[in-house]
C-alpha cells in the first residue's frame, strides 16, 4: 500500500496514477469510506480521465465489500455528484483531479446531503482506516446499480432562473476537454442561447490546453472565439466543471469577485435581507454590494468546508470565492459552476446591455491577483510581515495574515497542500496596490 499521507489533502485525495494512487488504494479508500460515511448506499461519479473508470470501479468494489450498496452515476461533473448526494440523501464520491495534469487523479467525498468531508471532518479517519486495513468484516456484500442523474441535474440547475424571461444571447463556452462538455449541453438545452462550443470532446489528456481557467493563458482561445463570433459572453470551466470563469464581449476577463457581486445582488432581490458569504481574499466590493442591497455580508476563511459550515450556521443563500467557486443554499449549500453560469446569463440578459456595462459599477478597485511564493519557513515569514506592518492598520489571523490599511488590504496565507505562501492585495489605485505588493513580497523573500 502506498503512503496515503502523501495524497490525502485538506479537502480531497489527489495524486499521480499509478505511482501514488492506483486501484489498490482506491479499493482501500472505498472500504474505509463505506465505514466512515455510514450510509446504506454511496453514489459515485467520475470524470473523463483515462484512469477514472478503473479507480472508480475499484472504489465501488471496496464499498461493496463492507456491505454498502453503490450507485454508479457514470460520467459526471463534481457538482452533479453533489446534487445526486443531496437529492438521493446518500454519501457521494467523485473521481477527478480537477485542473491537475493528466497523470493525476483523485477523490472528492461528501456525506449525505452533500455535506463536505475534509481532514477535520472524516477524511483523516478514512486515510487511517484505509492505510491500516483495520476494518470490520461485513456479513454480506453490497449491491450495485447504475443511475443516470444528468437530466435531473440539468433541470435542477435551470430551476434557478426564469428561462422564459431570458434574452437570447450568443455564448462561447470553453470546456477544456473536461466535464463541462458533458453537462453544458444538457443544462443549456431549452435556454435561448446560441452556443459556440470549444473543446467539448471529453479527453483527459487535455490536448488543447490545461483545464485550469484561473490561468490567463488558458483563456486565450475563449477570448479569440468571443471576438470572432461577436459573442455576448465567454464562459470557461475547469476539468470537473465545478468552477466557472468568464470574459466579457471584448474578451476581457471578469474577476470572480465581480461575478459574486452580480449574483449576490440578483439573489438578494429574491431574498430581501438574506445573508451572503464571501471569503477573505474576495474584493471588498462584495460586502459593499451585499450591504447596499440590504443583505448581511459575512466574511469566511478560504475553503469549501469552512464556507459550507458557515452557510449552515447563518442560513446564507449564497457564497462566493475569488477562486471561481459559487455556493447556493438551494443546491444543498454545495458549489456549482453551472448554476453560477445561468444566473450570470440571466442577469446579463435582464440588463439589456453588455457584460462590461453590467460589471462596470462593481469594478472600482485594483487587485494583484494571487501571487505564490515558495517559502520553507512559512510561520517565520508571516511573523516578519506582521511585525513590519504593525501600527499601520488592523490585523487578523483568521486565515494566515489579513492586514487592512487606509484604502488597501492584503492577505498572506499558507497553502494547505504545498510549501507556498499565497498573497492577495487590493487597493483603491494601482500605485498603492503595487507598493504594498512589492513591500510584502520583499519581506516574504528575505533569507
């Protein structure tokens, strides 16, 4: 058995196939998950990576060894598996490595109702049980059946908008050869959209570009298609289609923080006074927009397990992360790139104008984007930066270091999976942002 501590991350399991993750590991994790997730059935989906069928099959075999039934939903996006978990009331497992290179694969797990499973809520126990093999012996094996949830999922996503009131739009969609190529046609069916498809062919070798739209170079084909076909908007999804990014009618990338603000305002019109969550690296335009719309803005740590737990505590209708994850109360508090996409299209259609005009009122700050630096002594670097900025604003340590000054803020936080520090800076103007950014980076890089 491989050392599972190397592949069990903060929120999921992810590693190189077969060196770190193979059928034996998947089977052992399936047995352990059957015990820890404590349901009579587990629903399982998979992405288009060549290794996914074997790994998902081995996982399901392990689940059945523990006397638990498996429900195979086949090819799926991650948010489809979350939907299935919520709709069917059973734990779920999704085989995907999201935006990682082709040699990777992984497993995202949830409890019944799409409740997240992270290191501090069951994933560590699954790791330890799988590694040791110390598991109870089942009296009889579980059963197995297949269940296609795509049509139900698509109907659920469309229920977030009034399709009859939507304006016809021309939309370029870059699926990146990932699972958006499977789910987008089903979701968009019946909507007044003229779709320009890019890379809808499911291909886990990612022959065109990595399925990671947070990187600007991976948006170039989408930008060109938007301009070539005079599209109203361009949408891009990552490999498992749970994150959504977009470009406007000129092909200019739109910050996920601005998308969060647009969706928040839309949902607050339907839910007056409701709570909306935003994570601490999201632009301050989000809480400003929520409060101006009469809602309650609540700040959270980065990461889906924290956000979903806070949504449960507060009853929030919506949450947005600057990484392109969007969470919805009526989606079992789970994230969905497709629900965010249809809500953005509805807002664009209702505006009667262009996407650039829709987001312009929210685009009032300048941001650095996320900057990563490899740092072996992360605590030492954080302490050095905190001390250097002491007395120049307010500091908190909810997730790394967040420092708020006069017309600017930054967050410097450690990665959950790599020896990296991640920096985000936002300011009223470019000069201030660059000054703060360069000062923090110089402190981080001190020997």
